[in-house]
């Protein structure tokens, strides 16, 4: 870049970092108008500005144009970053297959091997919301991920650790997570990190996240050893993290992130612990043969083997989740249909989980109930572009837009469950914490069970609280359950009044039973 153009870019970069998005965009547009050309760095920065302005449609168009304009540019790392941005934007709009393709292209273009691994992991995560990716396609992604890890090990002349010979009196369990803060994972690990049996277990926590808040503090136990390892993961220093885990003589290493953001799954390749399992924060296979097993339960995993997994599924007898929320929940209310005289369905799940197949099924529900309304809530609808794009998508699929309400992000979203009679779960990528929140707010959830582990969360939640009849096994069954529940006001009233108590008295919130199940499993794995 010329000096004047570089100065303008640096100024725009600082404005963007200071969240002055409009000013940063104005600076870039002015320098382009003055010079008559665009640099690849400024073009990428504009992509970030559009993303942070929540102009996802414009961002996608801009990045696609960038790929054409700079296709032959030597700055491969910049192009890889642009492909990654594009994949994230496509996923935000619910374009799962396109997101996977873009993220894989990012991994292909990316010159840095560690970042290639990150982008391949991102593609695996995005594929869970793409119906086009069945078991065969997922296994192909896992093969690519393993190949990249093998290259990383070879470059560093790294070899997996030998199986250790130590025998501790107390089993040492290490938990690995980037989400030990106000995050859905925080609501499911309190018992594991705080209420464990200190006479039989020692707990080590490898915190690879940078956020620290009241939830982080609440998860700290005086007996546990916490190690902050965010810098190691950010630098791709997986071998250093593996060495620390090995030095701590961990018997069982539990990954809580899978292929979610900021994960350190590559550390499994070093086999720093003799037993390595994953679960809770993710819902599908790690894709790594070094994984001893994936945490599940008899409802999510009717069998110990699945074509979607390379590792066996560990079937707890009740639930592999223990829900202990940190949020201050409002008191559940009566179903709003009592005063509004019509049924309101709602879905607060991340909209990337909402496939065209689910939207068509929701259309059938609205057709069967001519006065019913549907409330959709997600940050996407807080932007004009996101809202317009979604409305066009729903209209194309035949949903009556006049009966659909779109709500953007709000801090008091739990209060909005008072506006919902019945919550509709998504499939195959189902709600986790979102489903628990709806149920705890007294709102019954209708779920559609799929064949893969993550598509059966609803079955597990609903069975554990005593409502297996709300878990459908076919789309026709899903439709029938939703319509039948909408027509039974007496049952709706009873559920809104009783659901919180049903949850609190169920295995889903029984920390003592959950720990007994988990610790029994830990003992069996250590043998």
C-alpha cells in the first residue's frame, strides 16, 4: 500500500477496534474514492465492519466480491481469513452447507498449519446444522481433521506419550474448557467442578478461555487446581498444554468444548492422559481415535456405537447433563392463550439451527391452527438486513409472515417466555440450554428426535422430567403433538404451573445422582 493509503487504513483499523464502525467505514470509502483502488487489507477490514454492523447480507456480497477481485493475490492468509468470515456469516443466516464449504476453503488456502486445524474444526461445527451432512460426510470431515493433526505432530517431531504407570489413591480428573463463564456450558458443570467427592477424586481445571465473571468465580472450588492456559491455545501451543496435563498426572481428561469456538481438541493427539473423553459442551464426535469415549446417556445414545462417531458413546443411566442455572429466573406465568385467545408458539434457538425442513413443518402447524402465532427470537432479527433476509426466506417457504413475530436480542429474554404457550425445538441441531430455559420457565417444548446423538437432546430432557410424550419420532408425530397440545388448554395450564417443579425433582437437576453416575463411570474407565 502507498503511504497515504496505509495511513488511512491504520486509522480505520483503530476506529474499528474502538467500535466506531461508521467512522471506520467512512475513512475507507474516502481513501478508495481518492486513490481509485482498494487494497486487500482494507477490503478485509470492510468485511469486519459489515459483520460488526450486523449487515450480514452485505458482508456476504462484499466478501464474495473480494474473492473474485483478489483471487490471485499472494496474501493467502488474508484470503483465508476472508473465507472464514464468509463461512461465519453464511452460518449466521442459516446457510449451513455454504458455511461448511467456505470454511473448508479457508482451511485449504490458510498457510499456517495450526490455523488450518482451527478452520477445519469450524467447518465440522457448522456441518451439524446442515442436513446435507450425514454420517458419511461427517466422517470425511473427521478424516481431514485427523490428517491435519498428523501433519502438525510430524512438523514438531511430536509423538504421543506412553501410557503412564502411576496409580493415584484419588483419581485425578482434568477438565478442559474455554466456556467457564456466563455461557451455556457454565450451567452444566457446577456439580462436576464443585461438589465432587474429594475423598476419591482430585480435580484439575484447564481454563483456556479469557472471560472471567461471577460464574467463573462460582465454579472455583478450594480443593481444585485451576490452570489458566488461554495463551497456550491462542498461540497453538498444544504440546505445552499436553505437557502440563502430563506433568499433573491426570488420569481422566474431560474435554468440554468439542469443535466449538476456542477449543483445544488437538491436545488429545498427544495422549497426555490415559483416558480422554469429550462431552457436555458439544454434541457430536471429536473425530479423533485418541478419544476414549463421548459422554452421553441411554436416551441420546440407545447404542454405544454410532455411524456419526469414531469413538464409543458412554451411556449414563439417566442424563449426561445436570442443569444448575446461574441466571435469576422470573416466576413462570399462566399460558398467554388464556387472555389472548390464541396459541403462541415460540423458538428462541440460534437461528442457524432452523433448517428449511423445520420451517416447512412449522408452516404446517400454523396451517392446522389458523389463529396461532409464531415468535422467533435471535440477534439476527435485530438488524434490518438479517430481518429482511429471513422474511424473504420464510415467504419463499410459504409461511404466513403476518402471523410470525421476529424479536432481536434482549438481556431480559427469559421474561419473554411469558409470551409463549408452546416452544418448538429444532432438528437435527437441537436446543440444549435453550430447551432447559424454556422448560424451567414453565413452557412445554415439542422436540423431534433424530438418528444422531445431538438430535436426541429433546428426548433425553423430556424423558428425564417425565414428559417423553412431547418427543416426536417423525415429522408427522411432531405436527400432531404440537397441534394436540395447542388444543388442550387444561393440559397447557397444568404444564405451565408444574414444569419448574418437575424439572427440579427430576434427574436433570439432581446433582447428587448425576455425580454418582459420573463418578461410577470414571472409576470404570480408570481400570
